[in-house]
C-alpha cells in the first residue's frame, strides 16, 4: 500500500516505517495522523513483524505539527452562524487534539517494541512521537525541542505525560519552560536517548541490528516485557508484582523456554510461536 507521509518495508520480522516528506521537513500534515496509526495497527493486528523501527529522511526527523492539521477545528458548514462557530470551537479543538493523541497512543498500545532513530531536528510533535516509542537512538547532530512553548502553546499531544516518566522532572521543566534545543548528547545524559551515533547511516545499521536481536527472541516473551514495563510505570510496585504473577499464570509456556534453551545450546535461531492476530477494532 502507498502512503503520503511514510514508506513501509517489512523484512526478517522487522517493520521499518520511514517518514518520507524531507522537502517539508517531515512536518505532520493531516494525512500523517491518519496513516501512522493505520500502519502501526495493521502490523500489530496482523502480526506482520516482531519489532518496528521508525526513522526519517532528509536533514530533520520531524519539524513537528503542520498548521494545516488545525484547519478542521474551524471548518463549518456555510449555514453555521458566527455564534455557533464560537460555541463549538473549544469542543472541536479538544476533539482534534484527542484524535492526534490517538495516533501516538497506537505506538504505546502496540504489542511490538517500537524503536525510534532520530536525525537532525526532533521538534514539537516529533518529541510527542518519540516519547511514545520504547527506545530512542540519535545521530550526533540530532536535537530535541519542546517548541510549542516558543509559539505560545502548551504541548498537548503526549510530551508531558510520557516525558516526565522517562527523565527527571527538572529536565522536563527546563525543556518545557525554555523551549530550547537539547542536543543528542544531553538527551543521552538525561536517559532519554539510549545511544548516539556519528551519522544516520551508522545509526540505522545499528538500530536495525538491535531490532534483529529483539526479533530473534520469543515474541510472546517480548510482548510480556513491554506489557509489564508499561504497567509497572503506571502502577505501584505491589500492583506490578501481582500483575506479572497473573500474567505468567495465564501466558507461561514451558515449550517456549525449552526451545530457547535448546536453540541457544545448538547456536541456531529459535523457532517460536508468533503473536496471534488481534481482533480488529
């Protein structure tokens, strides 16, 4: 299938999603918000891969929100009067933001690990995107900025609820209040970026290698890891301990453990059960 904002390839159980509008600095147009969750959910629901890599093209990962994404907020029929438009504007804006949030929620809700490979600027909505991913990598020239502050807005598509759980609160507050550029090396020191590479080619090679390592593991075990980590982040230690016990009581498969041990001993890839297809929403 052809997309306006992305290129998709799937090989060796790795789905590689590339932002493909470099001439527009990969800004997030209205089509972006439709296509991204559609791609991610199709891969997940149909168990088409075991891991997802999201990368980009051109000088910047993403320049963030394309202002045309907000045009729908003010779209009304010709017979709608001014007073009605004014009364509806707040609700329309709210619904539009929830719609955009859902695009990145799809990444977090996906059963597969999602790895982000960032080059150049990761600006505004770009930060929302990568904070929804499981792991982030960057090139030496990459930078992240909560740019909304610089244009009189408060970031609202996912940055704060996720970022404050990824790095110390003081770093989040400084990034938010100043809207300044945070370099890849700074972000690594904060714990936001796992590794920094000299250039994009080196980064993509390394990230795909990490993705291949993840894809070689038992899919059900990796899914369980993602589920437990996200649950533990949002719940108490006691709740997390109880949930993992219940999870393994219903998902534990001795056959997968035996296959993993034998495959390791024989130095061959394991033959594991794939994730079941999900029921479509």
